[in-house]
C-alpha cells in the first residue's frame, strides 16, 4: 500500500499530509499532525473520546477514514479556543467542575459545541440526549450537563456561573501538562 | 465558620484548563525519538503447560527489534506481599488464564509488532481449567498454584469471640446468601506505558498509576537496580478506581524491551486488554447470618465470603478484607466472625475496586431491611439503632474518633422525604437507604507516610513537591489549595511537582482514600514550616512578634493591624540577601498499629479516620420490562471537612454513577469457558448521560476530624459503596421482593415479580 498526499482543513487551516488509504482520521490527527487532544478509548465507535466535528456535525474519528474527510471542515478540541482565549463552553466546563480525569473531555466538548451551535440554549433533556454518545467514567455527567446548560444561559441560582472571576481559571503551572 | 481564604471554597481545578484545551498529555500521547511499539503475546488457553516457545520466525521479521519471553526474566515474581509472590512477569511454566503473558515484542511499528506476535510459536499442553470458586476448592485436578491446597489463595479469619453465645441470646436470626459477578473499572484511558533507559542507565517510565512509588520499588527489585535509578514520571492519568494500584507484567515487559533494544518503547493496551489483563472486581458469594434482639440491635453476626480471585494474588489479602471492614466500620455488632476465602480460578486477576464487594454490602443491608420488616421497624430506625458512633472501637479494634454517621442518615432522610414516602408510594415505586464507611489508609509500614518539600523562588512564588498522584479525582488541586492557603499565596503562584519518584519522597499512593489525609497533610505541615521562616524575617522588618502575623493574598501582615504589612516577595528577597533560602519540609505518618496484618493479625488501629456515607434512592420499576427508572438520589457523606465543595459534589455524583447506576443496574461480566465475552464498551453497559437520575442531591456533612488536615477525611468513597446499597434497597422496595443476586438487571427483576405474583396467588 502506498501513501497518498491529501489536504485536510483542520481548525480553519489547510494541512497537507501523507496518509495510507486505510488510516483513520484519528490516527492521522494523533500520529501525523500531533493533534493528540482527540483520544482513543474504545476504538470501535462507542465511547466518543475521539469525537471531532466534520462540517459542524459530531463524528467518530476512529471510524472515519482520513481520505473521507477531504473537502470537509474539521474541528478538534484544539480548535475550540481562540489562541489562549477559551470558548465560553470551555470556561463553563472549568467553572462548573465538569472536568475530572479529562480523558473524555475533548470528545465531550466537541459534542456539546456542536449542540450549542445548533441550539444555543438547550434544555437538560436535550443535552442528555446529545451527549449520550460520550462516555464519562468519572463525573456521573451532572456537572457536564450543567456546564453545557449554563454556557449561554447563566443562572443566578448557580454558584458556579460567575465566569472568569474565580481563582484557578487563569493559566496555572502544573507539571505534566 | 472558618476564615480560610482558599480552603473550603468552590475553586475550579488547576488542571482543568490544560484538559479543556486538549493540551494535557496522557501516556499514549507521548512520542520520544526512536520510540518502538511494544505488544504482548497472550495465552489463548485458560490453563496449560508451556511446552516450548519458538521466537525464531518472529525475530527474523524485518522491523522486529526484540522478542522477550520468560527466559529473559531471571525468574522474578510479583506479589504485593512476600507471601503472595505468585506471578511471573512472563510465564515460563504454565499459563493460568486467557490473556496470561507469554512473550513481548518491540518493533518499528504496530503492524510489524502484531505480525511478530503471530510468528511466535507457543506449544501448549492443555490442563483442565476451573472457573468457579466453589468448584475450584473441591477440584481434584491440577492445582492452579501448587503451593495452595484447594486453590485457596487467601483466608482471612476475624473473630471477636462470643459469637455463638450471642446467637443463643438472639430474639431473631436470619441467614441469607447473596451473589454478584465480576465488574470492571473501565477507566476512560486504556492502560499505556512508555519506558526507556536514559544516558545514566536510569529506567524512566510514564504510565497511569495509583502511586508512582508503588511502581518504582518493584521495578527496582525486578531489574536489580537502586531505587534512585527508577524514575516514574508524572503524566496525566485517565482514571484508576483502584485498578492501577500495583505493578502489572506489562510494566516489566515494556522496561525489559527498552533495556534490550536501548530505545524507548511504548505499549498501548486495547480496550479488551485493559479489561482482561489489568485487574477486575471480584465475583463474590456471601452468606450473612445475623442475630438481633427485640429492638433490632445486632448481637451476633457470622459472615462467610467466597471470592473468585482469578489466576493470581494481586492485592488479595486487602481485597478479601475491605468488604468486611467497611461494614464493621459502618455498623456496630455485638460480636462477629468473618471468614473470607479468596480462591484461585483460571480467570483474569482480581484486585481492589471502588465499590468493594457490592454483593457483600448490598447483602448485609438487604438482610437488615428483612429483619427490620420482621420486627416492624422502618429501615432508617434499623440503621440508627446499629450505626457507628464517635468514640467507639470497631470490631477489629480501631478507635473511631470523628463520626457523623447519624447526621448523614438524618440529613439524607430529610432531604429525600424518606419518612413521608416510606410505605406510601404507589406499586412498583420504591425508596431505599444504604449506609457505609471507608477507611483513610491502612498500615503500610515504611511507605505509610508522605513527605513534602517547598521552596520559594525569588519572585515570591513557590514550588511544592509531593509524592501524591492525581488519577483524575483532583489531588493536584487539593495540594495546590492547601499550599496556597497556608503560604498566603494565590493558587496560580504555586508550581506543583508531584508524582515523580526522582523528585518526590515516598507516598502511600492514591488508593485506600489516603491522599488528602496523609499527602495533603504533609503539604500542610511543610507549608506551615515554610511560613514560619517567612514570619521570622517579616517580624524583624515589621518590628512585631511572629505570632501576631498572618499571610494572605501574597502579603504578610499584623492580624490586628492589617496596614502593617509586607509582600511575601519582599520577605523572600530580604531573606536571600541575608544568606538564607526560604524552604521547608514536612511529613505526615498516620499513627496506626504497625503490627496489624491482613491475614496474621487483623486487629488494631487500621487508620486514623473513617468516612461515613448514606445514600437514599427513589426508583420506579416497569413491571412489563423490568427496567428501572431512577427518579432521585440523595447522598450525604461525613467528609470531615469539605476542602472544596465543587470537587466533592463531583466525587459524589461520579460515585453514584459507578456504584449505583452502573454497579447495581447494568455492570457485570459474562463468561464462556474462561473467556470474558463482554470486555468492551459495546457489550459492557456503562451508564450514559441519558441514563443518570435527573436529580442528585449532594449533602456534605462535616465532623471536623481532629487529626485530618483542616478536619478533612476523604471524599466520595463511602458514597460509591452506599449508593450500591441504596439502589438495591430501592428496587427491592419497589417490587416487594428482597433481591439476593446483583446487579439488578431486568431479567432478574421480571423473574422476581413473576415469582411473587405466583406466591401471592397461592396465598
């Protein structure tokens, strides 16, 4: 099998990359392009850790061939922030304690971002359904659902909806990041 | 109530920014120059003698750099205790489960490594396998390990005396047996490891772990190199839940391949390997016999538990004990006799898991509900009459200092409306309560303590070094919060260096719920010592006594005269100009009974503090499908002191998901001839966002433990355990049948409903 040169549009930038026809998009993102934010957890399209957006729709990159992604707009977790400025959704995840081990977080954010782009103020039932393809083993989902619900719809009754003004939301120096 | 600045606040976690940006590096994300891909050759047989291994074809394959077998291991064996060293890192004589390690390969890429595995020719002579612990004990075929008669790996016997006499005095006695199959951790991150030997012949390792120092010592032993030459590095970890506490054969194999090839080697487990070849939870058959007086006080209890331990010992002595210990901590018992048998079978290895023995705990609580029903007492009153009280000793002689078990019960009952709902809910609608207790650590000899170092930099910021590891639960944040509070700095002024065996001192690891109590406390003490040095300098400048000073918000000032202040940065610089660096160390070693041992002497002070939790669950059961809809869960835990309510709530909610929603409704393994037939997320049913109860009430109860840092104990574990009990009690209440086989899947629920209908018709 020979490698082929393809162009992928990832996070608003064109990327030329040599791929095998049977390379998955996840393999190309992680191994060729060093975009390791997308994770592999199950490898069979069940867990959602590898979720990316293609033309705004959440897609399993472990079940998508890189070749298939040509001509689409791809968004990964690395494309959510504007340089160092976090998106409202990312900030909401931090403020609401929606991140624990963080392994499912990239896929979870991408699914939630796709939802909010379609429906900026979804109710909790809609969120639960939209995130049903992303498995989280740590949080029990409660804080994730709250973080998504409050992103564009902060609640006065919520003690965690005071975006940006709290300690710890600034960059912090932790070894191993 | 307190005048803490940072402690006790809903502080978002310091590690979450890197995680939401996709920048946090997990082991599988690492790439080192020249790195090879490693793969493991595993046994296809449950029990077989290895006759011959031929690696010549694999070695000849282009791109293969090394193939290792048991011949390369120098016969080293692994076991947590001296008396449980029963596992070779690569098998030389025989294989004992489907998945046992027989060889390792390092190659230039994954495809080549996988091809090489197929080219390794292993000749086996199959032996009769045994998959059931009861059969294993009676089996007359070849023992799984020849030194263990009847395949009994561990026998824990605890006897307080007077058990038989007290049964005679009992007003009412019940004996019931409860069963539950294996469950798995399903950490989001599949296990992965990168190992290399550096230019100084030091072994450098990155892998998810429950304690870096628990990895470094066995590797130092195995490779016969000094401890300082094993450098376990910090890396982001995608969950542990008890399953990553000890070393695994793959750690050794990866390091051995790195040694042979002189290159970095990375091994990434598939999801199936993560389930089969790390650890699982034990399957258990538990019989509780309980005798009570007329008021329902437990006078005597006899518990016998048979645990399916799988092929090797792992943390066997601990895992055989903790289900019992949790219950003896939660409940007073006049007298008790416990016999726990961990039995070898030809199945994957079982270890510690977050919900220690769901069949054990749910069985005990179900039986209390049966007895309460017989005596005409409600389940809440039954628990209050037997609940642990502060100032008491447990049955195995641990003094219980702080204890707000009753408060957790009262608060959960009030919030959930239990009293108004009990006995008054419509058919197939139920409510149930579970209570539990877990320990903060256990006697670990020289590794029971933690030590921290703190150094100030000239810019007034501080570096904190600690051996505590963060598996995802928020330990990094806990350490930063404590250091910032004590030093009077902001969290962003703290640089944390942790979980690295080169730069940090020994620490017990982040299992047995010990991290805050021991590791957090070590940081608190180090920070206090460091602050004393700052105050000595500041006092001279401000011309006051050091004891009048406080540190907050990067300033040191006189408590009663805040205008009199100096910045911490300035104090550090003045100190340096006077030829004195500002740094300190601090350590904490819990005062436990070092003579206590799991098998030989299971009595004495286990740990310094215990947490207590109550979970109340309300459910609706569909009598046509057996499906359970969880309406509301209320969890209350005595955490000692809530260091960070935001993180605590997350622990409670996650505990409810794993212990209750998954652990009691959907999660279990199925087997065919020793092969796990649901090792992946497709077949093993983990709770999804849409499955979770719409309403979770988290109640933090504070008992301010006299020995814990700020009074804190541990967060969430007694909820994981009591959630399982609460879920099972609620389902039993909804269908009017006390269930004895867990988890409560629709098939079991439908059968129970049908059997009850038949019985009701007869009456």
